[in-house]
C-alpha cells in the first residue's frame, strides 16, 4: 500500500514529493495462529523527492547595453543594486553621442575653409595688381578691338575682389540685381526682323500659307525644320510632312491630299516643277479649302508668278492680296544674308562655342546639306552623355516624355555633375506639390532646381514660362530650352527673362553640344549680334558676298 503527498519546498520553484509505502512483514513460521495477526501491520517506508519547476522565458528585443541573462522585472526589483550601473552607463554614452555631434556643426566646419580660401585668393590677386598699375594693363588691349562676351567677365574678376573665382569656372546666374551684361535686345530684334525668323510669332489657329523665294542660295531644309518646330510649339505633336517636287506626285495628291491642316506641305517649284494648266485649277480649289482646316503650313518654295494665284497686291496700308486664297507670308533671303543663316543654323543645332563658318571646307555642296548634317550631329552629341548619367536620369512620371526633353535633362545633369558631383544631382525630385526635372542637393549649387522646357504644345510661350518659374516658390532656378526652340524664340525668351528676373532668381540656358556645357541665352544673343556685325562689316568693306552664289534647289 502506497500514498503520495506533495509539499512546497524552500522556494516557489521547488516541490517536495513524499511517497510512503507500507511494507508488510511475512508471518513467522509458528504453530500459534495469533502470531500472524500481530505482524500484519507491517513496516512504513517514506521516500522524499525534491523537484524544481522549469522556467521558460520568451525571447525579447535586446536594447543595446543590456544583458539578457538578467531575470525578469520581478527579479530586478528584488536586487536593484547590481542592475543600476548597467542603466547609468548607456544613458551617459547615449547623451554624449546625440548632443556632442549635432548635424549642423559639420556644415559650419566645412564652410570655414571656403571662406578662408576666398580671402587668400583675393589677396593673391590684389598683390600683383598693386605692383602693376591697372591702367597700364588696360592699355595693352587695342582700343578698337571688340572683346568676346567672356572677356569682360574675366576682367571684372581680376579687379573686383568681391567676385569669387569660382564663377569663371562654373557659369552660374547671380541674383537678379547682379551686375552682368544684358542681352542686346534691340539689336537682336533687328536681326530677327527677317521674315523666316519672324515665323516664331505665328499664333493663328488657321492654316498659314508661305511663299519662300530663294535668291542666291537654297534654304528649303532650314525652312521645313523651322516650320516643324513652330508647329510643335503651337499645336503639339509632329505635323504630317509633304514635300512635292514632281508633276506626277502633285497629280496623284491633288484630288484629296493637298492641304495644310496638321501638316507641313511644301510644293517645291525650285527644281523646275511646272504646274500644268489642267492641274492648276485643281490646285486653286484645294487652296480655297484652307478656310476650314486646322493649324498647319502650306509653303510654296520658288517662283509662284506663273501660278497666277496672288497677282493684285493691295495698298501698302491695307497689305495682302486680292485673291480667293489666303494671303501668304512672304520670305525672301538674298545671298548677302547667308552668313547670318549659317550662324543661326549652327546655334539652332547646338554649335555655339565652335560654329562652322565655312561649310564648304567640310565638303558640303550647299547650305541645305549643311543643315541636315547639323541636325544629325546634334542628336548624335545628345546621346553621348554617358551611361552613368543616363542611368541616374529618371524619365518624367505621368505623361509621355519626348526624347528631346529627356536627353536635354540628361545633358543638364552631366553639366551639373561636372561641377558638384553626380551624387549631389537628383532628377524628378518632389518638393511639396512640385516635381522638378533636376535638383542639386549638395555642393556649391545646393538648392538649385532646373526645369527643361521644350515649349511643345504650350501655345502661349510666355505664360508657360511664368507658371514654371512661379512653381519654384522662390528657389533659384535654371530654365533650359533646347536649341531649335531657343533660337527661333530667342527675342521672346529674353524679354520674358527680363521681366521674370525683376522678382525671381532665374536664368535661361540652352545647350552647347560642341562645348559639352550649358550656355546662357544672353551669351547666345550677344554672339549672334556680334558675329553678324563683324560679317556684315567685312562683306561691306570687301564689297563682295562672303559666300559664292550656289544652286537654289
């Protein structure tokens, strides 16, 4: 017979099991019956088992500096003295780390060497200037020489110690009230009085008829590209092209496919195309249908006298022609204007710092071949920004981004990365409700935001630019306009710039693919005016055109 009793031990984790067993004795051999009854009680045996309760602890996150071999909180409260040093140590270390090295102090320390370096540079420049009189240095330059646009800026840096030398190495816009050369707007607008260049001012929603008369050199390829860019800015998208130079093609298109809506339709008469009498009336009927077509261009290239469409000109005060066909915009470029258009074509396709003045020396037979090559070279240079830059240049989110916009953005990223480092340049950076194409997050241009504006589909260029600048919210901003639009709309862009800089820290740039950098539009305007003056004066003194007469295809 056995019994089990459980008792508490010396601690809550200890249990004592008491097992009692009654062991009976065997009866002794005897002849007496009452002896067996006396030994039936047997002998009691007691066994004690000491058992400890197992303790299971769940895993808990370990804060730095604590030893998890310490028992739970209930045990910590029972033995506070050993645990108090473990709390005090981490707390004092944490406070020293958080308050001993604030985020702002490294910035202060990094700015001090910059301030010292500017001071030293100033003293070094002023030292030699005291030994050599400033007037003598200026007299070394010929009085009649016309300095380049960069030379006045370099001279001002030498004599004005308040301007850091960094500005000469990295073109940056100063604040709106900075003393810097403004674009010669009045002279530039005189250059842009050319009818072809004035096409950028077209704001009509109706088809535009153009009569372009080549005289001395052909410019049909330049004309088509100008019309394409004007259409893309005015209406968005690419116009449908038509270039007809043979009677067979004209006859096939005349029944239904001659018009200007959403098109750049060119009827090329310069190669000797003669419109037969049976086709002339059909051509006139197609032109009479322009009254109800969408925006686009219908261009006659060559002599239209034999067409008899615009014969009776109205008085000068009235302007236009007495005709059932809309009066055309007339473009006529003489051979003496070729140097200007060579320079404009160079700038229009990004050769700002290294223009090609004599395309004949490169093997081109005429101006048209040169223009086509310039455009091809422009796109090739844009794609040479490098894989690392393209990898870091994110495309615009949302609406589809044109290839020109994306490559111009990557070009701006490379320009900035060469000055502040690629890690300091971000693309498609959101700041509040605004998202900027490019933003500089560190370095000497920190806080600058850049927006690329192709102007495509804007219609009214001015207000699109105003909205872009106001979206910057007072930040320093660069607006980068690709070259074709920048050259076509140059006077308008510079007038808009002048107004915006009265209240905003903004500068306008375009691309110099030859120099692999961004260049101010004011520099482009000064270059165009200066080079044109030099070319005009040289041609006038020689009394001969700069370029020989060439085929007007």
